[in-house]
C-alpha cells in the first residue's frame, strides 16, 4: 500500500555547459553533458520516498531510452511506477544550458507528459488507494490533475496541490475546491491571487484568498524566509534553517515531498512544516534537482542541530 501518490511529470534533464550562450544562427561547443532525473512529479515522488514514505507515481514516459532509464531509476529508489504509462513518442525532456557565469537557459519538451489523460490519472489514483496523501504539481494536462484529485478526494485522501507552473489561463476551474492544501511559492501566489506577495503578512493574505477560492488551507513558501500558512482556524509562519545555499532548484519540490511524507505519517501540522522547511533548505545545498533531494535522516539532523532563520 502506498502512503503517498504523486501525479505529475517525469523528465530527462540534460544539463550541459557552454562558455557563452549561442546567438541565433550560431553554433558553439558545449561540454560536460550530464543526465539527471527531473520533472516536478518525479522530483516530488523522489522527495517523499527519500523522506521515508511508501510512494507511487502516476504519469507517462515515452517508449525511448530515457523513459526506460527513468523507470529503472524509480525502481532503484523504491518508487512504485506501475501507474506510469509508456506511450509512443519521446519522454519529457529538459535541455538545460549553463554558461560560465552560472546563468541558465532551459527548453522543456513535454513529450509523453502531455499524453496523461483525465481517465487514466483518475483510474490509477483509484487503483492505488487507499493512500494517505495525493500530491500533484501542474506539469501534466490540467484535466489529468482534475481527474486525479477528484479520485483522490473520493478515496478519502488528503489532497495537496503545488500549483507550479501556473498555467497561462490560470488554475483550472474547480481544482482548488478539490484541494485540502495548496502550496504555491511567492511568485505563484502573486500570479494566482493578484496580491503582491513579498513578506509573511502578504503571504497570509494570499493564503486566505486561495481558501476563499476553494482550497481547504494554504502554505506559501518564501525561500530563505521559510513559509507562511493559513488553515480555517489559525495562521502562522515557520522559519527555515540557515544553510549554505548554492542552487535553489527543486527546493519547492523537496518542501512538498517532505510535507506529504510527514502528513502521511500522521505527523502534526507544525512539525510537518518544520520537516518540509528543512527538506527545502537541504535541497539548496547540492547542485541539480534529483541529486539534491535529501533523506529523512539528514532532515532530522538539520532540525536537531540547525540554526533557524
Ligand atoms: P520554489 O523552489 O518553488 O521557488 P521556495 O524558493 O519558496 O520554493 O523554497 C521552498 C522552501 O525551501 C522554502 O519554504 C524554504 O523552507 C526552503 N528554502 C528555499 N531556499 C532556501 C534558502 N536559501 N535557505 C533556507 N531554506 C530555503
């Protein structure tokens, strides 16, 4: 039985370096090609698994080498990928170009992620029930997330939405009503609510707006300032930990995965939030997405010994 079901994208991240970005029509020589697991669905599933949960992932890969590789890696990490379909065409792929100054340019090809349908996602979530928590970011078609969250609600799961990236036409109608917890970062909270989120008070105001729009509760992550939260009865702020941040990629994924794992374990709200902050903080101390997702032992050590911001 899975305690956390993640619904979302799986990508092969191809990372390479260039001395400088080419201009249109120009060829430059790159170097240092690396392949990493990526995609917000896969990252969050891995984060929850490393946080100690039994995790299943629902999504799709292509029938290519990258798809087979992702399925092997998920198995090695102990993630149940029986809900990941293999479809014709390429797997989701991100081409990540990093120049000598550390600036990056990213092209994402959704590939198989675009093939996840409402019916498929709903059927897989129902099949994987009972699970305690369903967790979904927004890199697969909105209809698939709606179907998955509806099925999760019907199965009695706690539903968590990480509205990232915010779709160009906004959050799908009816989705927030299906979410027990919505977790945007400050930019996403600003885009969705129209409130300029820049500190704890404005984050709480945005959280209240998300609840007025249908969400059961809200957590707005604030980078090195931790996270603000609002429930029907209370609101507050949880500080994060002082770390030497070198790469903030996947901090939000680590936060969401750790929160889902803790709540699935029955950990109470503020302790779960501290674990989520510690997970997010640790993810900033290692380069890359999946390589930076921490394990529960390291999260617990940071909580026990770390300095809070
Ligand atoms: P995203 O990666 O989605 O933009 P944030 O940047 O808000 O999300 O980071 C998510 C969480 O990770 C924060 O709430 C915080 O707990 C932790 N975090 C992020 N950046 C830092 C940092 N520089 N130092 C400590 N913790 C951080």
